[in-house]
C-alpha cells in the first residue's frame, strides 16, 4: 500500500543495521568528516606498476583535495609526494603523466629530485639570513606501498601495513596476479553526479545485476549462480567472491548474449574458461578478474555529489597484437565507456542520487539476507553492504542509519 507522509519519514521496519540514511550520500558536513576520518586513514589505490615502469615515470592525482604525484625514484622504489612547492604552494608537476629527471616548480623555479629533496632555490643567498635551507624545504612524502603490482598510498603513517590491511582478501587474487605478468592497456575516467559510496557499493551489490541486460543474459543464466559465496573480511571491511564451496569455479555463460561467444581462449593463468572472481577492498577499490582480462575500479570523490570513476584494464605484457585486440574487445564488451554495463551503472548511481538529494528517498534498505552457512552469504545478499556501513560507522564514530542523530517522525 502507499505510505503516508509520517510512514515515509519513519525508518523502515527492518533491523537497524539493515538501512542507512540517505544523508550519508548528500550531506556536505558528513562528506568533510569522511575525508578527515576515513579517506585520509585508509589505503588509497593509485595505479598499476606498469604505469610507472621506468625511473622518472610519474602520475599526478588528487585525494581528499590534496594534489599528489607518484613517481619511480632512481632506487626503483615507487614514491608519492604532496604535489605542492615548499615555497608558495604551487603545484610542482602539472601534467597527468610522463617521465622526468627532476621536479621544477614553474612559479619561482625551485627544484626537487625524485626522492623529494629540494636541490635548488633560485638566488638561494636570499635565504641565508632567515631560511629555509634546501635541507629544510623538501616535499612531503606520503606513505606508499605495492601489493601484487597495485600501488597504494596512505596519509596515515600509523595505519596498518598494506599487506596486513588487505588481509585474507588477498587469497581471491594473489595467485592470479602472481602467475600473470600484467600491464595496463585501458584507462578511462567518468564523471558522475553521485556519491562515491553509492558507486563503490554498486560493484558490491550483486542484486543490481538484474538491472544489466548483459548480466541477465550471461551471469544469471548460469545454473550454479547462487552457489558461489560472498566471503567477508570483517576485520578490514573487505569482501570477495571466490570459488564455490566445492572449489568449482563460477562460469559465466557469455554465449547466451546475442553475438557473443564463450571465453575459452586467452584465459589468464589461475582462472578457468569463463570464470569470474571479484574482490572489493574497503573503502572504494574493486578488482574484477573475468576469464581473459582484469578490471581495476577506483573512484575519487570531489564532493558529496561529484565522483570521478577510474577504470583500468590489464592484459598480459608482451602478448601479440592479435591477442591484445581480442582481450581488449572482451574487456570493452562488459566494461569501458562504450559498454552497456558502464553506462547503466552510472545511470543507477545518478538516478538514485537525484532522489536522495531532494528528499524523495529518506532511507536505503540493505536488508537482503541469503545465508549459506559458516558465516557465508549468497551473492545477492546485502551482507557486504551491511559490513561496509559497519566499518564506515567505526571510522566515523556514528551510525549510518542516523548519522546526524535526528529525531524520527515516530519519536
């Protein structure tokens, strides 16, 4: 039956951990708090090592509004620095990617080496009386580490090491990344009018596969679809689907989509033909391993209602041109800016945000529960979404179902 205004404003009739307030997606104060308490304290995916293979290779990026540059130093270690000159704060490196021997600020030509040391101050005699000296004016280095070829950074120097942070979730993709020599072959960015959490959780919400024409035809037609379990890493807030309880792979039926064929060639080592494995790393990185290619999905928020999604495709380094074309074709059939899934996912996020932003949807319901046993859940359960908001609440110090501590209509 239709709800009255009082019923609409009241929380859903489900347990408290089975709904969240829409304000977590729209409130600017909550977003500013997220930046400080959550995003600056967790590991942020930067790039794949193949994007900075040589000494001097770099990529610039932003996180919580802070400009950053990630570069391979002469000792071959990948480092990240705050991309702001120690003199007047101008960005030092202003191009998105490239190769450099040193970093020179265009404002007053102060210079830094690839370890972040200040090596030159224009007319440095002017600093003899009051300083700073070059030794006092290096760039701020940000903690950076690599796992399975994935580069991460973290503003929090006291956070757990990256490998410990990933924890048991590594089992979902460690062997696959260890057995294949990957390199990036695809990168696209998509701007969305929506919240970063909504985008990430779309990747974690298998129930939304009903919204994808491709998934309805390929994934959901697999007879063993509901036999693969969600495995939850409660300590770190990650989730992953691996093989079924009998260690058999989940095989996608690609041939069921008109014009497609099953993926029996170019299969990545560690996977079987048609196999799909997914890992979600809290708070906003997803790694999809789909038979012949890998997708790394990461988002950068620029406000509660503006998210930039980065989507990377990985193939095998040194493979033939014909193999790369086939691999890229199979990647872009499902992902990329011209795929059906990519456009549909953006539409899901933006349409939901439109209702959340103007109060047409007060609460998100996350109550689906499909247990298998031993703490495992079937793929279309909301178990991981509930885990995400449990960890969100730990970092934020407030519950997601009433983050502003507001009185409800019923009260």
